[in-house]
C-alpha cells in the first residue's frame, strides 16, 4: 500500500522472468523495452545469457534480466546455466513467472515454482500468462485459474507480447514492486550488453533459423574482430566465428556450396546494420569445436565463465 501513497517517488530496480524454455520470456522483454535486445527463436533454450533490457520512464527505471529457460541439466553448460538462473532470482526485486496460454500448466512449472520458493522466498512473484493471442478468452481464463493453483502470486496477468496486449500494465505491476531509488543507468541506455555480444547473438539467431534436432544447442557465435574500415566512418568490418560440435553440423550450417551460410550472413548483416547505424561487411567463418558444451576451457572462450 505504501507504494500508492508515495506515487511521486522515482523507482528503480531489477526484475527477471522465469519459466520453461520457449515460454516467451525473451519476446516479452523485447516488447517491454520496445527494441530488440534478447534474441528469440522457436527453438527452446535460445537464451544463454543474462541479457538486460532497460525500461526508462519519467517515473521509473526497470532493469530486466533475461534468464535462460529452466530445464534438467544434461551438460556442463546446462548445469552452469541453472546456477546462473538461481543466483539471479535472489538478486532481483520482482520475478515474473511465465506460462504460455496455449500449453498446459505442468510438472515443469511446479518444479520452477518450488525452486523459486526455496531460492527467493521473499521476492514478490507476478504470474504471467503469455501468448494470449494464441488462445481463446475461455482458455486464458482457465489458464489463469490453473496458474493460481501452482503457488501464491502477488498478481496474475495475461499478456501478449506479439499483439502488444497488456504489456504496459505488466510494466506498471513490475515497477510497483521496485524500491524508491534514483536511476541506475543513463537515460538512453537500453542494455549493458557489450555490442560484440549483441552482434554475435544476432548471427547465432540467424543461423538457428531452419536447423533442427540437437544442432541449435551446438551452435555458438563469437565476434573475433570488429572495427571501422580504414578511412571510412560509414562501413564496419566484422568477423564472426560460428562454432559447431561436429563436422556433420558444419556441413549443415554451410549448406550446398556455402549457400545457407550466405543467406544467414545476409539476414544477420541487415540487423547489425540497423543496430550500428553503418553499413557492415560481415565475414562468417564456421569451425568445429568438439563437444564445446562439455569442455570448461571452450565454455570460457565462448564467454560462459559464469
Ligand atoms: N503468438 C505469440 N507467440 C509468441 C509470443 N511471445 C513469444 N512467442 C513465440 O514463442 C517462441 C518462444 O519465445 P521466446 O521469447 O524465445 O521464449 P523464451 O521463454 O525466451 O525461450 P528460451 O530462450 O528458450 O528460454 C518464439 O517463437 C516467439 O515468437 C506471443 O505473445 N504471441
């Protein structure tokens, strides 16, 4: 109640979204921030980093930490991501618990809820039904009921990031839970992710499109070199290495005579040009790093020293 009486105060703080892989967390973050920060895809476990999006309004600054989807760890990477997610939970002011409107609430959701209660017993949790554009109002109502049986929530809200429905209301609910505080970041900042990381993520996103089975999890991308072309301010040269775990995967990523890689490069380049505001020469190189997901040295090299 204190937050209502103190309406004039500026609030700043941290929020994160939890939920099964593919629940729509990254898309929701992008909708809230209003720009593309976390990459999204229809493959589960796309998110591997705690990317932050920053919503700055006259009355508040909401910093959203995007966490990987929770799943049973099968590799060293999986285990480290699990640890990362849990350390984020105890650090934020409010958690959004996401469940898609078009998938049954199940044991996976209950497991996350139980872990949340254990790791962050005092953090307020907002229940979020995502992707409401994919369900009927009746289904959404049933889903709200099913979700409220999973645990106690501070609030429960249905949203659609794609249809831009209730995203602003969700922002208000999250901001209501932040402490009174001045801004934590300068106004214009939308994320504190380094540019190289965002560029590598755009390349990884483009190369995920259309690949199947275990390949999405075997793909990683790293910017090895980046800078303005000599004597030019309107052209940036960027070299990115795409890592796969096996020769057979390299062949898939390259495609017939490199055709698939060229089209990945074209799509990624357009997005990178938009991000940097310059023209871009993008050089993609595919290399095999055997079983990198299980190798601590390789994980460190790829930036997963969590
Ligand atoms: N129709 C519809 N689709 C959505 C909505 N939000 C997300 N999606 C789709 O659901 C899929 C998964 O979305 P993500 O945002 O990547 O999900 P995530 O929870 O971040 O997934 P992980 O990174 O695997 O944890 C993508 O294909 C999105 O386009 C929505 O509001 N409506």
